[in-house]
């Protein structure tokens, strides 16, 4: 009986290998697409970080192109908070394989992920978030969305007197919203999930289209974790984590940090806006987020946030005219004057007539009676206008889902409104938060502007099925699993 062995592409330690003029000395770290080495220029002695594309990716022309796109995009951003890339090359190996590599500035420090077990002061936290927002704004301005913002890709570099000058790393799965040089605009097929699950925006976790607001959501996740000490959403499987991210609000931040610092309400509001489920309700640019955080860094007066952006709701026709509101002012002309003065005058007139009849009849008239003292006319005081609150007209909400049969819950009161298709009358509100749940489907959280009749149509996504186990393959080397390996967007 003959046994056959399966040989897989392996990444060997390239320390001691020369790539062009660069001599690789030792491994510094490993990411989703490549391994980073400490390297030294053989002629001038300059040290740098050289990132080498992994062997399994180097055989795929599309991934090599993505690797080149990363180097090109990072070089085009030119921001002090983004790692500098200043060289790129490919080298053919004796076995016919190719090594693709790029040269980056060598940073002195450590990634934020190595410090996440510490308790951060609020000043330290906000400074990191502010620098991160400024770096992402520079990337977004030239059309680059990072899509993998997380502590592993945030490097705290020593620069001058600042021991924690932030540098953003690893644009390996960046999305180009517009062409940069010869690199074309990139896209992701619908339903393809790219990124690290714990730091994905809801639309990213569902495989929907993403833009710069997905990066803003990730900044909110990093700020939340630094302030609270834990991540807002957790799940032991990717499917459970997606349900948490897409349907449940983040737990409130603590009012006081582990170091005893009170969390400013505006800072809490900033984090909450970053973590809005709908992209339209988040900060619409990283620059807007940086400006909101800046007073906490500079010591300027902290002002409340402007009103939350509201998702656009198309106008709908009223099913029936609204009930006429009660008048807010009482009409004083409709109030009849008092009849008391008129009745008194009638009595006086009758008395005069009776006295005249007695005199004419020749009978002795009784002793004259002194007339009563004059009575002043009674005047009715003016009635002040009394405002009356108008009775609000109820509006109709219609909710439809595909598939139907979903339970609709009003999440601010936890009241169950019914099952789709649903038609219900409610008091008007500025924003009505709802959730739709159906067995076998991801719970969908929505908000509806309900100042007038409104209709909501929701397509419910199925809960991702557990991936079938693959046959075990003998692996010559067992690699440690990092968060980069939870969801491998480049797996065949």
C-alpha cells in the first residue's frame, strides 16, 4: 500500500535572505497578507521594515495586484499618521516562485493590541482616537477606505518627545473608491465579507457595500474598548457575532472608568454616534469626528454635538385627514354677558307702576319708602386667553418584511407591535426605533421618522449557516491563530 503526502505552500523564515539591496535580518510581525522583517540596506546601512507577500498569495496575480495597490495607495496618502512606503519590488526564486515585497519606514514602539490589557486614561484614549480619525480622513480624501481598522493595525511610535505618536498600518484589504495612478478603482462582490469580525460595521459584516463610514464605525469600537475595557459585541461563532453587530445596540459605556475618571456625556455621545447601525446616523466624515474629539485633546470648551443626521424618509400621503385640533384661544365674543343688571331694573319698574295705581285709586298711600341706594352696574371682567394644547393626530405605520411573519418590537419601550405584514396607528414621534425578528434570520434594527404616516419595507437576511468541516490535512507547521485568521477573505 502506497501512501501519498499532500504538499502545501509554506512560508519559510526568510531571515538572512537578500531582496534587492535589502538584507532581511529578523521577523518583526505577521499580518493577513504578509510577513514583516527588519531589513538593512546593504550599501548605505539604512534600516527599514520590509513586508513580504505570503507564498500562498504570491501565486495569485489578483492578490499580487492588491499588494501593489496597498503600496501605491499608502504612498499616495502622505500623512504623518500613516506608515510611509518608499520602495517596492519582485524577485524570482530559484524554484520559479516569485517574492513580492515593499519597503516601509521602521517604527520604534509597539502595536496598540499589545497594550489592550492596560487601563487607559481618557486623555490617552481620546488622543489616540483623534489621531486615528485624522489619519483616516487623509486616506478618505484620496478615495482609500481601510476596512480593517483595529488595535493590531494601530502602532504607537516614538516621535521626538511623544512616545505614542499613532501610525496606521496594513492597508492590505483597503478599498479604492477612485483610481490612484495606474491602480483602478476596486470593489467587493456582494456577499463577500472582508475584515476582522470584531471590528466590522454592520453593513460590512453582512457583505453589503461599504464606504468611509465603515472606518468611522471601527474608530467607535476602538474608543469603546479603550474606555470600557471590553468590546461591545462578542460571540463564540461568526454567525452569533454578526447577529450581535447587526441587531443589538452596544451596552452603555460606564459612567466612570476603571481608573475612576468620569466619562463626559459628550464623549459618550461621540462613541454612540460612531456605533450607529445605519451609516446615515454616524459622523459623515472622519474630519467631522476629529473635530468632535479635538476639544478633549486641546482643552477647548466642549460643546454638545449637533443633531444626529436623520435617514431620509420618502414623503407618504395621509390615509385620512388629520383630526381638527382644538382652538388654542377661547372666543370671548361667544360668552353671553350677565343678566343681573337687567333683572334689577325690571323690579324697579314694577314697583313704580304699582305705586302709581295706588295713588290713582284715591287710597291713602303708605309711608314713602326711601329708595334703595344706587347700585353700580356689574361689569364682567375681561377673560384672558387660555392656551389649550392641541390633541396630536395619530399616524399609521405599515411594516412589511420579506419573508413575512417577522415580530415587530418597539425597542424604546419593548412593546410588541405585531407581526408582518403590520398596520398600526401610533402617536407621532420624531424617531421610532424598531426591531424585526424571525426564526432563521438575522434580527434587523431600524428607525423610522414617524411625524406622518410611514411605510417600512425590510429584507431579512438569513443567519449564515455553519461552515461544513473540511477534511483534515497534514500540516508540517502549526501556526498560531490571530484575529486576522478568524475570517480569511483570501481563502479559495
